[in-house]
């Protein structure tokens, strides 16, 4: 049985850590961060949740199975690299689009963010796939 302090702190920290991992993901193509570090922080958030509540609760809390995260991450990453071929550019060339969002102004969206999203999902999935079975034993 874990302590009440750890369980209470984890309830507050899990959403904050997931939000921080998304922050690392989004800022990754301009400054340090990106899909790899964001994926590790997201996985660490669920590992902390597992330490506080048990691995069975983590499996319930995860929106997808880690294998599904890995597969969808790889699919997104590979697909994002091929968009440039349809634009007549070499493979993995970055493409950018300006999107006007009311109240926020112009937002630059591009294939590097999609690639980072794929890496984020794949890294989180691989990390959870390794750690969760070890924690069950």
C-alpha cells in the first residue's frame, strides 16, 4: 500500500506532467524539446501513476494500448515524411502552412510537428511497453 501523500500528489501531478509533455512536443522544432523528450515525460507521468495506484489502474487510465501507440506513432512519422513527395520535393523536406486562428493570430503548422507527434507516441508507447510489465512483477 502506498502513502496517502503519494496518491494525492499523483492525482495533481499526472495532468500537469502530461501537459508539460505536450508543451515539450509543441516547442520542439524551435527550441530544445520535441517528440522524444515529450514522450519520455508522458511515459514517466504514467509510471508515477503506477507507483501510486498500481499497474492495473495505469492500464485503465491509458487511452490506448502501448502497442497501438507505437504503431500509430510510426505511421504518423512515416506519413509526415512523404507529404513532400506529393509536393514535388525530396523526401523529408519540411512543408509549412499558415493557419489563422481567431483570437490567436497566425499559426505555422508543418510536417516537422507531425513527425514529432509520431515520435512522441512511439517513444511513449515503447517506454510504457518496457516498464509496465517490469512493474507488474
